[in-house]
């Protein structure tokens, strides 16, 4: 019988102490893809945690011929893409990483073609890639579909492109492709998330000319070539948010080190509405729970700067202990409520209307221990939070998912006094 790994939580203990925020996966993945654009030389990216998604990206890069040296203790990666040799992306890797689509622009620029089979990631419902392909076609690429997508071309010309939805990866892909297209490109309805801003600064340091950062309209001037760089990636607001909500649900007081408060304004306001105490001291955030029932909350997810869909499962766990009904509306992904089934195993009372994207959380819940099997990163984070408030034992299977988004999670919670451990059965 093969060995299985679980996260086990024995909750009911208030948190105390300090924790550091990890580097941002969602900023680093497009940087890794862009590091294949320079024709020679090494790029160095720092603040890179050994998350499963990042390790899969390294394997994809090695598959196409890049030399990738990763130093996990130093959280540093060195990429030399001088000798790219193949443009087919292997399905065994792309099925595990939706961000595989980010490798299209670099391979298109360097090798003139890219072959992409299915892409994976979190099972969140319809996540259309057509606006990626339409954007490449607008710039002059030929796109054919079938069992796999083939994108090819050599001469690219700037164009005006419109995203039907302000997609994170769609914006990053079209920014990269516009950098090596002749003339000026305009990307309308672009995403404006902090990770987009950080990635654009990475490209600008490489020599790109990008204007309009932080707005919904980006202007990109094509350049003859991009150069290798050294860059320190931003910290992960999603990792910071997890610890903010952990303090809210478990009680106690913690300090979160390495926070950019501006990136977390909406989450901060919603948590304070619920009664969680938050104090900001520069780039350190102190979060405390008042030791009484929290107030219910209304949440509507929408593109940045609105309430992030990635925080929706976690704030649902937090709302379970609130005194009254909370209304959680999901407007980004049509399959973002898979964690509801797992919360119900722990005793939560949640009325769900998936067609309307509405969950009504009937609090307060007294959580009970259970075995859970969340199917994506944020659902796993949600159950971890509920486990912190549960006086009985909670187990989380499918540990691979939480390892995709949060590094060394059990040890970081242990340093806050929580009984969270990784066990093998």
C-alpha cells in the first residue's frame, strides 16, 4: 500500500508571534516565462519560494532547453535561455499548471512556434483562453486548434487588443508578445493587479517600454530585444491574507512581516467590519481577534481592486464563526464553491445557489473534526483556517494543492503556536 500525506490540525488554540510573507507565485510565474525571452545571458530572480507550481514551471523550462539553477535556501533562481531547443510543451506538465500558457510568447519569439496541449491548475470552471489566442492572432500569429493548439509566426506588428475579461495571465501574455512586436500595441480592459504591476516592472528592467501601469489601458512599444536582469519579486498578498484571516478565526494576536498594506485594503476593511482588530506599522501588520463572536459580512468578488476571488473561500471560513448570516457572492469563477462541501463536513451551515453564485453562511458554527479532500489551493486554505477554529482533529488530504500556493505552511503555523503538522499514513 502506498504512503499518503495529510495536513493534520488540532485547533482551538489562539495564535501568537510573528510570521514572514513568502514571495508571490502569481508575480514569479510570468517572470520565469519572460526570462526565456533574452537570446543570451542569465537572469536572476530572488524571493522565489519552492512551491509546486513554480517547480513545475522549472521543469517546463528545462524541457524546452533552458538551464535552470534553483537555490531553495536562498529562494533564488538563475535562468539561462541561450540554447532553447524545442517548442512543444509536454502535457504531463501543462496539465498540472494553468500558467503553462505564459510560455507561449517567449517560445513564439525565440523559435517561431509553440505547441500547447491541455492546461491544468485549479478546477474553477470555465476559464476561456480564447482571448489569449485572439490577441496573438491580432499581432500576426497563426493559431490553429485541435488536440493541441499550435501558435506560429515570425513577423509581429503592434495592434489594439481588448480583453473581454481583465484576465491576469491574458494581460501578462499580451504584454510579453507586444514587447517583441513592431510598433505600438494597446491592451484595453487589462488587469491591474499588483502582480501585473510587478511583472511589468520586471519587463521594463529588461528593456521593455510599457505605459499605463495600474490602469485598465496599457500601451506597449515594441523593442528590438530584451536583456537578462536581476530582480527581487514582490511578496505574496494571498499568503499575507491567509495569515490575516488565521488570526481572525483562531484568536490571539500575530505580526505579519512583509505586507504591502495598499494591496490588502479591501480585505482589511471587510475583516475590520467583522470585528477583527488590524493595525498597520509600515510593512508589518498586527492582527488580533477580540475574543468574542465576529459580525457577519457581505462579500462580492470582482477584479482588482475589488475583493479578490482567491480570498473568497478563506473569508467564508471566517464568516462561519460570525454571529448571523453572511452573504458571499462569487462573480469571477463559476466553480469556486467546491470548498462548501468540505466546510459542511466540519459542521458549517451554508445555503448554496451555484447558478446565482451565492452562498449564505448561517453562523455561528461550532466546528467538528473531519477528514477533508479540498480540490484546489484556496479550498485547502479555507479548510486549514476552519481547522484552526475546530477543537477536534481536522485532516486535509490532497496536500499537493496547498503546496502549490503556500510554502512550508505547517512550520510557519507552528511558529505561531498552532498544532498543524504534516503526517504520512
